[in-house]
C-alpha cells in the first residue's frame, strides 16, 4: 500500500529546532517522499540539542531522500561546510539557506571545538553528519561526531536509510560513555540490520 501524507512523516516534537514555517517546502518534501515510496518510522526525540548521524550512506540518492525528509519535517538541522565556499556570493547564500554553517578548518581550536561551541551556545541546535564520511564501504567510521557530542555534552540521534522497505528510521537516543571505542562499536552494531542503496554498514 502506498503511504499517505499522514503516515509518510513523523510528528516533530515541540522542543526540536524548526525552520521558518513554509507550507510549500513542507508539501514539496512530503510529495517527493511519497512519490518515491518512502516513509518515516521510529520516534523523533523532544530535546533541543543533539548530534544526528545518518547511515548507511552509499548513494547520492541519500541526499535527495534525506533533504526531502528535512523539508517535510520542517526541522532545522545544521551541518558544517568549508568557509571558503561562502566567499562565492550565490553559493554562500544557497548554503546558508540549506542550513550549512561556515567553519574555518585552519582555526586553532579545530572543527570539533567549533561545532561543539555552536551547540553549547545555542538554545536549540541539531548538528547532522554522515559518520562513514564517504559513499564507499569503510572499515572504520570517523570519530568526529562522537567527539563533538561528547564536547557539547549532548546525546546522539541515530537515523538510518533502509532501501528494501523505503524507510527513513529514527532510533532511540544514544548517550555517550567515557569509552569512545566501545560507543563506536555499539553504534555501528546497531546499524547492521539496515541496508543502503548499494550496501550495509558491516
């Protein structure tokens, strides 16, 4: 059965950061998901600050479905981009509209501390990234998301793409421990059932 608009998108809780209301972009995101046969499952947490990770990331199509989900929800998820990209006026404007924040990769405090400072200094801030860092299969995930969440003292929200069922899922919040290696292993193991367009995460 093809999902309806009512069951394509999960409800966005009150404390989640929101973009400025726009009926057209919400409709556009829902329509793209519906036409693609996608729906959301799980539960979106009602907290103002977190780090969101998405996997498996195995195709450029992930960007289309993920961005459509962002539009459909009306959620404000921020990502970091090279500050040099913002020097091009039109591109800089578009990146800002998409929720991309310029980061100075040469700064003394480093990308992790810049991202953590943004989260700590904001009333509401969801920071998103792909822990694999590439569409290819990798033996080890990048640890940046763990370091950022740890430095900002926020939990990690696990989001996944499962192409066989056309599902964008949200898992329970993961609260970090002092053991990065154990946390990374546990998070990656949680992703094992989910299959991207071209591969899984194991």
